[in-house]
């Protein structure tokens, strides 16, 4: 399932790596595309949206949509 999150606070490559690492820890098979310009994180995963959102939030980023 493909899900798109709007995430505040990602400002650099380190931010992208932190979010990617957190999502892959939850689902090692996830496909992740991050666009800092649009503040979006696109995740192809069978994990529940709430779990993916929590993984992002635990890295210190705010999911707004």
C-alpha cells in the first residue's frame, strides 16, 4: 500500500536518513521516497499508517497529514 505523509522539520540529508532508517526498522521491505522541498514522505508498505507515522514522529518530526 502506498501512503504519503506531510512531515515538518526535515531540513537536510541527515533528516532524510533518520526517517528512512526508522521506517526501514519497522518494515525492511518498505520503498521510501522523500521530497524535502514538498515536505513529503512516500512509503510503500503493508504496515498500518499509524505505525509508520509513529516511526517518523519518534525521530522528532511532526506528521501533519
